[in-house]
C-alpha cells in the first residue's frame, strides 16, 4: 500500500503490524481509492439486487436482509 498507493503507513514493532502514521505529511487527508466494478460485475450486482428485492417475506428474509443492505450501500 505504501509503495503503490502512497499510503502513510509504517511498521510498528510493538504492535507487530502496520499502522497509519499520523505525523506524515497529508496523512489526515489520505483515503483509499474507491471501489471499481466492470460492466459484468455491475450487471451481476443489479441482478442480485432485483432478485433479492422480489423475494418478499418468507423464511429466508432475515438471512437475506443483511445482503440486501450491503447491496443498497453500494449505490
């Protein structure tokens, strides 16, 4: 991420992992790039949304609601 996306991250030996370095220039303004889909992926997501929306209430509704919420969040 640091080399390819210029993310302000550093290795923290005490945590034994990487973390965002707040003292680096522009660190507070940094954000990861957006999510990009190709046309086939968008079509698949829209189809899935349509199918899930048309199921109505039933036994699997409680299990489908979180997935439908995730699809709605992508809009």
